[in-house]
C-alpha cells in the first residue's frame, strides 16, 4: 500500500494514516502466566556456546527451543531480525539440515559474535586446543599490536601492566593464518576484555571507581583469554558430539530493513526475536571497547550512521526535533504521547517532549517492522516477540499491548494470538529518569511479555 506523502515538520507523514483500532478487548488476550521458560539470558551463562558472550538483552536458549518445537517442529526458515549475539540462530541450526536460520544485527560486534558462534561447529577441536596452548607459550613475548585508533575513555581504559599484555595478545592473534581461528580468538579476547579493564558493566559500561570498585592494576590477561578458549573448545566438542550436522545459518551485519531484498515473500516459517526495548539502552555505547579494539569503529562519526538506522533510534538523536507525529492513526497512543509532552517541560529536552519524540520514533519503527515482516511470513507463519514495558517520566508505557494493537491494524494484518506475561518483575534500566518516578505510574512495575502473532 503506498501513501501520498505530505510534509509535517521534518518528518514525512502519509496524507491518510492507516487506522489502528483501539480494541480494548484485545487485552483479554493477556495472561499472567506464560507456558514458556523464562526468556531472560541469565540461564545462557551456563549453557554451551551461548555462554561465550554475555549480552545484556539476550534471551535464553530454552525459550527459543520451545518456540521452535511449538511452531516449526519439522524445519523451515527461522529468522531473527534483531539477532543480538545469535541465540535464535544457533538454536535453529543445531537442529540439523531441515532448518535454515537468518539474522540481522546492526551492531557489528554482536553480529561478529553471532557469526563466530555459527561457524564454531565447523572447527576442529584438537586444533583449537593446540592453538590455545601455542597462544599461552608464545603470546607473552609476541610483537605488540598498535592501540586502536580513535578509542578514548574518561579514565585510563587499561592500566599500564595490563595494556602491555593486551597489545601482545592482540599482536599474536592478528598473525593467525586461519580466518576461523582468528575470529574465535578475537571473540575470546573481546568477551573478557572488560574484565581486566578499569570499567565494568553495571549494566551500562561505567568506570570502576564510579561504582566504588578498585582499578585493575594487573591481571593475567593471557590466561584469561586462554581459559576462555578452553571453555570454547569444550563447548564445540559437545556440540559436535550431541547434535546432528548443522543447518545453514547466516547473519547480516546491518538493519532488519534489508530483509526485503534478501528474504523471499511468504517464506518465513517462524520469527523468534526481541527488539530493543523502549528504554534507550545504548547498545553501541556499551560495546564501544569491543567495537574499537576489534577494528569495527575508528571514530564516533562511523557509529552515527548505525545510531540513525537503529530501531527506535535513540532519545539523544530525536529529543531536539520538532514534535514527531505517528505514522498511523491510533488515538489512544496519540493521547498518551500528548500527555507525556506536557510533563516536566521546564527540563528542556530532558522533559516529556524529548521522550515523546523518542517513543513516537520507536512505535513508527515498530509499525514499519510489523508491516514489512508480515509479507515475508508464510501464510500461517508465526512471530514470537519478547518485549518489556517501560516507565518513562513516570508513565507506564505498555509496549507489548501497543505492539499487539499495531500488529492487528488493517495495514499490517497479523493476528495477535497470545500475550503472555513471562516475568512479572523485571530489574533493569527500563525506568527512564527514575527521579520522576512520582508521576501517574507510581505503582507500576516492569514486566516482560511474549507476544505471539500469526499471519
Ligand atoms: C534485545 S536485543 C536482542 C538480543 C538477542 N535476542 C540475543 O539473544 O542475543 C536487540 C538487538 O537489536 C539490535 N538492533 C537495533 N536496531 C536494529 C536494526 N535496525 N536492525 C537490526 N538489529 C538492530 C541491537 O543491536 C540489539 O542487539
């Protein structure tokens, strides 16, 4: 469906916006208990291969496996448009050749991690172990790599004794001839690199002194990397022992918006995904060390394009724009954003207006995402979406319910089958500007839902 475009401030708006019906009854769908396992990543920390790279918003392998059992038991194409570090993709390919996995991930570091995990099944375990031993012996005297161009941090990222080891370790890894092994070693390095730095995840990247932790003056960098490689070798061995020959898995470094050109219409059996929550968690800022030290970024400008193409952009990129309208007609959401715009106006772009712009961008992207992926789903195909609510300037924004309404609008045409609350209490940074947690949502809690949509 194409819309004649009329201009509205900085943003193009269709002359006749498609309608989203406020079917309050829809919320009868919502149940407070989910048949699925907890979708949170925590459990992946102890699960083979998934444990390699902790990802703040990753979800659990068991949850993905259940979704596949339920909706694609016989194989097919399974897609994760927000692939993160590849939980969906890995769980799909390990089921064997009847399955194909495709993912999109805009953060080059996360996409790299997903790719390395998908390739791991093809590595020879004995070679990984031998190379890790060689690393232990040779890296401490290897020629050091140069420090990454353009990487700056408020306080020294590595103390001098740590830095000297890091540069030698990287110098050794860069010389590895096998591309697959080099990728695996770089992943091992990047998954532990913050542990021996003067920063930590809280869950946002913060300097250790800022949270009362001591600087890391020294550490056994070589052993921490080699130990990680031992774990990796063990996981690859059990994957090869326990699983059938893997299906094909691909991850595209870039936005889900490229899916149109890469996926045939009507071909997706199942989507299992979790888009960024409307909590302005800045994946790019929080992975700056990995992005720079692995060479995916050399200047802030390089990251700007990724910021702009990110789902929902970020509050920082839209807060100072003129009011951003919704691309669809949804009076209830309009009213919510209208109310938000009136809150804390004295705080300039920290007040409600900036956040209303962020949410409007977020829901416009959600709408476009649902519209485009509906066409790619096979008839009867299913999308299982994990999403949490947000508390913004004291207002409870029920992202899960809003997505269900958007999915059911005429212009999207999906059926919302289930909306299950998976976790009634969620900790995390979804309370945006908690100092104003005195507004209408004083008693609201953060939760996480699983939304099942069917074409
Ligand atoms: C909630 S996380 C998904 C984590 C994933 N389920 C896992 O287990 O690793 C959302 C991801 O969406 C990515 N993302 C944001 N905007 C995107 C876009 N336009 N296209 C593709 N990925 C995007 C973020 O970088 C982030 O990794």
